[in-house]
């Protein structure tokens, strides 16, 4: 198989719908899902009724914003509320194929249809092709990862070595003896395999036969990608998803963001209000997978990103998520402390001479530094402000006083400029 085979081609026609077709496709899928879920999921019915949302009101994609957001952490509570995972499921547990348990703890149901988790187009885009022998290093127990990432390989007629994680020595032996062509796992574990292989005196390009790698589950730098691609002489692409819904987005050969999976409708929303934001604005990824068995409508993932609709040379027309810029709940973790915007707001509210504020977090030399930017004129209570800040938030920031109008009109209260490379 030549390398060129892995860089081109489209798995499904849904990936190349034109703008009008795509709009229509989303509308039809969402309408069907909303109607079905309202009818068969007790929990959905309750939530729609409580929000006074009737499915007839859904005419255009923008109408989805009237459906209340479902926070991931609510699932833990909801699932304990009775049969069918608290009424979230539209069928009985015995009618499913599998039920997993992921950290939280949250149950993750898997129904019986093909490509339930929806990763097949993602694996194809990453470069997996029929006839590949693939080592899957994700865990096969309890959590869905192992079996979830085996499914697309079966769909694409690849063979799998289900190694799961660990046993690095054996993993390398297997790769060498069986001439494994594909890797599935985390980027850091692939790096670990590379290091251990080199320590053993393996020539990763000559003694091993890896040509393609699908990675997920971790943030990684472009530097790590290019290091691994060079070390093994392979193509490494990433996917993005969750244990609840499966695939949400994936990279194509051109690696310019994550094409939104055609099995889902994705919104970028304000983390507090759940209101959809404009293209390019950073907000929380809110996903609605077209899954009638387990209809998690408007599930807020806790991950922050933005939407990019520029065309991609690969020909796929789905909008893309930019990089995952952080977590809603951890972007404000500074020097090990959680800093929430509303706490800062409470402190600032005692100083009416402060018009606007923003917190900037950097990490020069790997150490967190927090700067409190305030817009004010003739401010004289600096020590008092810093003292109160320290009392309430347990961190003493550097203070930067700006003349009113300096900060851009739309800001994130906590601007995380830390560099993790
Ligand atoms: Zn593309």
C-alpha cells in the first residue's frame, strides 16, 4: 500500500454536502431526533415541558437554543433517577449491545447498530484503510474506549490487535513481529513506545511498519506530532469526542482543525447562558448527536473551542472546530487554585470606580502568573483591592491599571495565555 492512498478520498457522501444540503440535513436530523426523544425519553419530555419547549417550535437550526443545555455532570444524578438510566434512554437496557462505565461515574450505553459511536469517517480521514493491521492500546475494560475505537476498524475492514494499554515491551514485539501498520491510542503512549523502542535499539522506521496513527484523549503539541511522525515515518491524526456521545470531530490530512462529525450538530455556546455564539468566538462545545437510543440533546461537554467555516482543501464541507482551547471548569485553575469569574466579580463589585476587568494568566518558565487588568481612572485603592483579592481568591495577582476603553469590547473574563508546549 502506498502512502498516497491514505491522504485522499472521502468515506461518506454526507461529508461533502453543499451548504444548502447540509442545512437541510441538520434540520431533518434534529427535527426527527427532537420528536422521537420527546415521545420516548421520559427525561427529555420532562425537560422540554419544564422549559415550555414544544417540538413544533423547532423550524430552523437557531430554534435549538430554546432547548435547555444538559451539563455533563447532571448525567450522574439523572442516571440514578430510575429505570432506563433515569429515563434518558428510549429503550430498555437489555435491548442494548453493551453498557460501559466511565469516570464520573457515568454509564455509557451502546446500542446494536453499525458504527454506533460514529468514528468510521474519522478513521478514514486519518488514513486507515482496508487491510491495515492495527494495534489498539485503549482500555477494553469498563470504559468504552477500547471497543469504541475497534468499531471503526471493523467497519473499514482492518484487523485489530486488542492489546489495551501497558506491557510496553510486548507491544513493541507485537508491532515488530506482526508488522503492524496502524496505532490507536494516546499520543503520549505512542511517545512512550518510541522512547522504549529506541532504548531497546529498535530502528523505528526500519524495524517497525507503522504508517498511520489515530490519537485522542489528550492535548498535544504540533511539535510532538511532527516528532512522532518523523520518528516512525507515519501520519498521525487526532479525533475528538466523549465517552457519552462518541465522535464529535476529527482531523483530515490537512490537519487544520477538527471537522465536525456528520452524526452530530455542534454549537459553540456561552458557558453560563448556553446561548450560541458567533463563528470564531470561543465558547463551550455543545453537542447533539443524532442518536435516538440515548438522546443527549445539547450536551455541554465542558470543552472550549470555536467554529471555523473556511473551506478545507480535503473537500469536506463540515464546519470545523478549532483547537480545543481549554476546559470550562479548569481554564481558571491558576497555581493549583480554581478561580471563577463570579468570585472575581464579587471582589470587584466593592470597587465601583472599576469599570471593567479581566484576568490574564501566563506561565513564563512554566510557572503560573496571574495579572488582574482593571479599567479605571484615578484609582487609589490598590492595596485594598489586592488584599481583598487575596482574602477571597487566595492568590495575589499582579495589577495592571488601564484607562477605560482599553480592553476589547468582548472579552473572556479569564484569558488563559498559558503555553503547554
Ligand atoms: Zn479537511
